C-alpha cells in the first residue's frame, strides 16, 4: 500500500515571459520563464555582465520588467515586499550606527509604519524590540561587538550583522547578492555553513547570486546557469546533495563543480 502523498510545494517565484532592458540598451532578458517553489534553495551562476544581479533586483522589486511579469507568492511584484529579505555584498550598514543599531534598523522602520501590508506584513507580530533583536545578536556571535561601529569590526562580523538585520524581520524569501565575495576563505566558508543551517531551520526559500562555481555548488540545491545576454532560457543543474553539511569534502562536490564549469563554457 502506498504512503500518503507529500505536500505539493507551491511556486513562490513565477517569472513569466520576462523581458528587461536598461534604457538605451539591448535586452538582458527576453521572454524568459522561471519558477522557484516554496522552500527551494537556488543559486544563479554566471560571469560578470550576464544579468545575475539584474535578475535579483527584479525579484526584489527594485527594478521592473520591460515586458512580462514577476510574481511573488501569487502577487504581481510592483514594489519591494515586506516578507522578502535582501542581503548585499557591501553589507549595507550605516557607518554612524553601532552594530546593534544597524541590526535594529528594519524593525524600527516597521514599528514606525505599523502592520500596513506595505512596509510591514499585515500580520506583523508585536512586542518589545529587544525580544526580537537580542536572540539574533547572540546567534550571530555579535554580543561583544554589538556596541561597536562597523569600521571597528571585521568583514565577517559586518556580514553577520547584515544577515541578522534581515532575518530579524522574519522573511519567507531570502535574496543574496554575492554576500561573501569580499571575505577571506575561512570566514566565507563559516558563513556559508551558517547559511545552510539557518535555511534548514527556518525553511526559507533562497536565491543566491554568485560568480563562484564552488559557492554555487555549496549553497544551491538547484543552479540556474546564465550566459551571454539576452537570456531566453537557461540550463538548470540539479544539486540535491548540497544539503549535506559535509558536501564540500565529497567526490560528488568536485564532480558538481566540474559539471558547472562545463555548463558555463556552453552557456
């Protein structure tokens, strides 16, 4: 007798016949379709100039299609949505605010506007800011650095602060634009492992943009490979084993990296 069917994961991201071009430029995407289901972890891989960051900004609502549509959770995206988290390569921290104040920034903005459905989710939970802030400061190992300014802490600590600021807002979709590219190798590996842990714990849907083959192989269960624009379609590399915390030490990881190199050469 067969078991009960598993839950069908609904699409969180629906990109339908997307066309996008910068003013006066050639199309970056042209009639491009793509789907991301609930809980999936995607990496978008490609060389500089292929449209990786452009795609991420379209998903974030910071840029708008020239044609077609982007839907998030069934709604056409016309502006940034409050349940989407965005982590950038340059941290995006205010230099005149402490680490603690930077982590609290998004929560304070939400508190100012209230649960209006535009700046904060309509079901935003209330309560003291500290109750939502302090657990993330501790989880990210920032307790001793919390009252320092960004210039006084390491790059890894600055990126941990940016992650904490985003996750304190309880996103259901996390977008990351080469967030570890400027870090040294040990710090980058540590934060990649932390991302894997947090994604598993919170069942986040994630899209990571990267030009690094090794990072795509670690953080993407499915990998979209972009080539020279305009992109009309793009190959998808399946990478289910990446959920294993020891994946980077296996032969399968090295095989996947080689597969991605070949896919980039053909893209």
